[in-house]
C-alpha cells in the first residue's frame, strides 16, 4: 500500500514525489541504454565469416580433383622413385603434351617397337643359353623347347619389371614407360601381370607370331591412346620419358 499522504506538506521546490530511479552520473549512458559498470566500451562483435583464412590454412589448398591429370588426393607429391609416379609435376615427360591435360607425350611407335625387339632378343639369348646344354637347336625339340622357355621367361620378366617401375630394359633404353591410364602411376601388380599374360599366352596357345601382329595393329588404329590389346586389358598406356 502507498505511504504517500496528499494532505501532508508538499515536497521541497514544489515538486511531486518522484518514483524514477536516481539520475545517471555525468558522462553515463543515455536513459534506457544498458550501462557498463566498469566504464569500458564494449568492442563491436567480430565477423566469424568475413575474415579470410590465414596463409597455410587447410581450406586454401586445392581439392583432390582440382589439379592436373595424374595428381593425387594430396597436394604433397609422392616420394620420387626415379621414374615418376604420375602424369603431373612428379611424373616423367613434358606435362600437357598428351591427349589428356598433364599426360606426357605418348610413346612413339618406333621407340615402342625397338623396345620390344631389345627385350625379345635379351630373353631369347637367355633361353637359348639355358636350352643349349640339354638340346640342339638344329632339331625340332630343341627349337620348341627354346621357344617355350622364352615365353615363360618373357612372362616373368615383363610382369616383374613393369610392376616395379613401369619399364623393361628395352623401354629404359628407348625412353618409354608403361603407366596406369587413370592416373599415370606405375602399374599395379595385377595390371602388370595381366598385361604380360595377354601379350604372351595367346601366342603360346594358338597363334604365335600372328597374335603379336594382331595385337600391335590394334594399337596402331586405337585412338587416342594407341593402346594394344594387352594395354586395353590392363588399362595401361605407354608414354614417353624423354
């Protein structure tokens, strides 16, 4: 209940009783505004989205699909293995010269054929040296044995060499290498052994030299990657390292 008595004496200065709060001190905030009891002005709120990320932030790096053909999911290049592991800056050849951005030039047909000839001669020489102590090359059994042994040696030789760094001795000499078509990396072991098997097994089973002619001609007319049948089966491509 109010204690104000209208019949009592008027307050000093003829005013009426005030129910307002005490006036703010000089230099305080205007009426109705919240006051800061410490007198420190409140800093404006910062914009959490308007400030660009600092240098080196993980958000200013390119995404895994924003690089050139042959780049990996990381912007850090893989360790150099001597022959490159992709079509990008860490790979061999001059980037951008192939049919896909970042791919080196495709291996030329003269270099690819000469690489095959070099490998063929090397394997044949080893096979002949292994057969000679046991059979004469002048009879059918000796020549057939040398052919079969050469095919087995070829399968092992190419499978191991291509899965190791994409190059046989002949390819090293002619400056070409085998790469995975999808990213330019060294062929996986399944791809390398598939490639070797598709090249050699049909020749052993039925067609001999005829299969190699068909396989090679297929690559001559293939566009744009010049893939022979053994490359198609393994999803590989032959590129230059010059």
